[in-house]
């Protein structure tokens, strides 16, 4: 019978500041550092596999049930028990809800591992959920492919608990990796605000909403890419990871979300402004490591050390460094005025860190599409958004300012998205007919599209992009015509060279595309 | 102010609609004046003097058929439209703001007006049904049964609140439809959005509104229903309030029957 106890793996990994004297932290480590190409499985991964097997062989319900943890994310029909079918998407609860979700799952796995006779004491004392950092190196970096321990259907003559059949075949085979566009941090790393009152304003964490399962009005930048992209590329059409209801049943889900949780820490370390604590009145209820219902307040989950863990690395992502190099920006970008980690009144300068979110005036629309855009695997529609004289001047003004000096931004919103059948994805969006890096706006992962079309959902799927930098760069190259914004799209199949799946192609429509100018009011 | 809050004229219109409603229905001495209108003739349990239906007392439709009945339908439909404007337009604010901000800023009020027109059109058929039923009621239903009819409708509205269609409608309330920026396309899309939104609201609140109208708009019930409608449309987490709303409606039905 083991009890939950915490031991410092290495005191040097404890964070600085007020948490120096806090309980020592478990360290979540990069799965590709634990098991690099060619290496045997690391004991931390073997222990995870054993815990997943125990859960899969466990009861049908309760905290020791794999099914339960999958159903916590999504379940149809809704059991209405306040525990299951609760995943938060397209809302500012996306990050904190998933943080608490992982926190309990990790503690449960650890307690199972601590009860196993053939696991070393070191692993028992230090085990933490690994993360999958897929934003590493160039397009052919092995870290972009599925971690080795998750690929084989059978290991040592027994079914591998970390394997899931319902992934894209190329992902399980290890010959299809996550592309640069699906993992890029450039968009979310540029968002200074965690949230906004305005649904059309891109943010890091998502717009202010009510607590709503799976169907809020708009996504934060990190929820779109890499989060949504990785779900869709790994799962593929009809795959586990492409479904709210089944995603938690793929063991890689937890390493993916550990990485998303880590990116929140990266953002807080290098960019972030936390939202005003007073506004964070929501709390999150889960079954804890003892099987009891336990409520954690949002305001208490901002700092991971208070939850007992840290990350191996919170460095600036590779894609951000690469983008700066491409655009000729010095790597030492001046530190943002309001940066830093830490929560609580005892830390100096804390009040400044909790600056209220963003501009207060809603952004103004300057152009709206006139007809739906069809997305196809090959030959998607292109779109011209025409601007009137006054609107053109507004759009130009937003791109006049030098980078990083003003709050004026040019925004792109794609909404009223529907599909006639479960879609494939993601789709890359480009500003202009030429589909190169300068013109790349972002992706439409389409994760959650099916769920958003259900009559149990209260919003459609909406994507918001900040296109200020793209417009500036294209303008400098003489490729930006402010009289009309031309948009083109490229499917995942075209981007990756993956063969089409069999069967018909669903009709995917984007009914509304809007261009907006966000002022400084 | 108008630039950031283009919905203000809509709210002013809603507030203005309460004035004729109040004069026609609740102003002391005016109740029951128009021929064939849903005059408040007082509850049978009262002391006999005609009093306006200023409390929960149900207004019994006056007797009479023929030309008076047609006028009654017309007045009834007019009151219905006023009631929809007074009670439902505030709940249209989020949709109006969306539509306004998607429009060219020089035509925001036009967009909102067209949205509201489409919305009102969706409510009109039920208004005709209620007005006709009300005009025919004296012929078909003895006056003493009327409170029972109202109570049955209130219980029906309560059950409706708890059912799946109302829950789905509540969720669909938050959905937007494409609205175009300028020109005829913008006009058409605003009317279409208003109509769709009206149909969704009808699915959510239609039974309650019909019960209030058939009851003859007693003041307390009308105000309470307005608060229910606004909270459902505008307050986050309104779904969890549905059992409380249903309970309140059933209690109201009991009060109506027992007088
Ligand atoms: Cu996810």
C-alpha cells in the first residue's frame, strides 16, 4: 500500500521566487529526451504503459477506470453528473480545465505506479507525465513523429497499452510527422493577452465565456495551433484524437496535452499577462487520486509549482526562433513590459503583471465575404475580400506602424464553418495566391467541427487570426493590395503529400470570412 | 455611445412598447375599454367591480361574436405584437450587436431594423392563433373555465421548459448566421438571421408567451415572464435555471386556479 509522497528530484529545478520554499516539484520531461531515436524505452515510459494497462483493465467507472477518464472529456449522451462530458473548448476555460484534468490523471497514474512491485524506487518517487514537444527542429526532425513507445501494436508478445489503432496510418508507422505549420508557436507567442471580452479578438487563451462543454464561441491561439492541428493530424478522419468523445482514450492524448499545458508556462515565462484573478470565479471538479470528488479553483492553478510540478524546459519554441531568423529580427527581442511568472500578492510588481485585458472597443469590420468558400482536398476555392476606400485606409493604417509598437491590428475571422460528413483537416490559409511562408496566415484544424454542428452545441466553430505581420511583410514585398484581400487554402493532403483516404469527399464550407481592424480604443 | 452600442435604439423601442401595453392593460380605469379587447373584467373571486388585471387575476375574454370578434382579433394581434416587442427585443441584443458590427457602420441601424422585422415576422403566426383563440373563447369555453385553461397552458409551458426541444433551442439561441456587409445581400441576410433567431426563440419561449397572452397579460405574470425570457437569453449558465423556472410556472398555475 503506497501513499502519495513527493520528493524533490533535483532542487535546482525548483523555480525561483516565492516558490523556493514551496513543496518540491515533480518534473514533466520531454518524451523524446526520455527515449531518443534508437534508444530502448525509458523506465518512465514503461511505467506509464503499465499504469495505462492497469486502467484499461480496471473497472468501467470511477477514478481507476480508463473509460471514465475518456468520458470526462466527452460522452454522448451527457450523463449530467458534473464529472463527465465536461471538456472545455473554444473558451478561456480550455487551458485551466485541461490543466486540472491532467493533474488528477497524473496523480492517479503515479499512485498506480507506486503500487507496482517491479518499478524502481526512483521512478516511483519521481514519476511525472511526460510531454511531447513536436515543435522541434526542421520538418524532418524525428521529434515530429509519434514517440516510439506509442507505435507498436505488440510489445514483448503482449498488446501495447500505448498503441491506438484509430490514428492516421502514417502516424503509427512513424513515416508521417507533424508539419511546421501544424506545430508553429508564432501565432500564440505573439499574443500578449490571455483573454478578451470580444469574441473576434485573437488571444492566447480564448475569449471570456461562460463554462461550456466543447462549444464556446472562439478559440485562443494556442488551442488552434498546435493543439487542434495535432489532434487532427494524429487522429485523421474518424480517428480517436479527432473526436472529443474518444480523444482521451488515446494514450498519446495525455502527452499532447501535457505539452499544451507546458506552452502555457512558456507563454507566462516569456510573454504573458495573466487575467485579473478577481474574475476567475470558476472552479473545476474531478475525481481525485482517492476517488473522491474534488474541486479546484481556477485562481489556484496558475502556477504549476503550487500543483507540485514543473517542466524540463520552458525555452522559447524553435518555430519562434526560426521565424525571427527568417524575418531578420534579432533573437534578443526586448523583454515585454509586463512579463514574468508568479502569482500572489507577496510578489513584487504583481499588480502590473495582472494588467486588464486588451483594448475595450470591439474591432471594426472592414470587409465581409459575399458567398461561401468551399474547402477541398484539391482545388479549394479562392476568395477576394474587396475593400471600399474608407475601409482600405483603415486597413493600411493598421499595417503602417512598425512592429510591436501599437495595439492596432488587422484581424481575420473565419466562421459559420460546416461539413457534410466528418471532415479531413487541417487546411492552411494563405494571404494571396502564392502559398509561401510570407503569405502563411495559419491553419484551420477543424478539430471540434463535428461537435460544433450538433444541436447540443451552442456555437459554431470560429477561427480568429492576427494578420498584421503577414500584411506588413507582403506590403514590404509589394505583394499586398489593400483594395482587396485574396485568400487561398491548401489541404493537409496537399501540404503533406499524404495520399487521400478512400471514399467521397465531404463538402466543407466557410460561410463567412471577415477582415477587421482592431483600434487602440 | 451609438458607435459602441448600436443596440440602444432597439432597447428604446422595447421600452416604448411597454407604454401602450401599460395604458391598455394595467392603467386604472382603462382596462376593458376597447370593444372586444382582452379587457380585464376582474376575476370572479373579486368583489364584482371591474378591476384591471393588475395582479395574477386572469382576464376573462368578454362575450360577443360577429363584427366585435374581428375587431377583437385585430386588437389582440396588436397587443401580441407589442408584447413581443416589449418582452423579446431585449433578448435580441446579442444578435443585434453581432449583425450591427458585421455591417458597414453607415448602415448598422438599417441592419438592426431588418433583423428585428424578420424576428417579429417569425412570431406573427402564433400571435394570430392566440388572438383568434381569444376571440372565439367566449363562444367555446364557459367563463368559469377560463382560469383552468390558463393553468393548463402554464403547466404546459413548465413541462416544455424542461424538455429537450427547449434545451436545444436555448443553445441555438447563441448561434449567429452569416450577415453580409452592404447592399441587398446585407438586407436579405439580416432579415434571414432575424427570422431564424425568431424561430429559435419561438421554440424556447413560445408556450410561455402564449400562456401569458391567453391569460390576458396580467401585470405580475407579464413582468415575471419578461424576466425569465431575458435571463434565458442574456445570462450565462441559464440552462441550470430551467427547473426553477418550471417550478415557478406550476406554482403560478396553482394560484390562477385557486384564485
Ligand atoms: Cu485537446
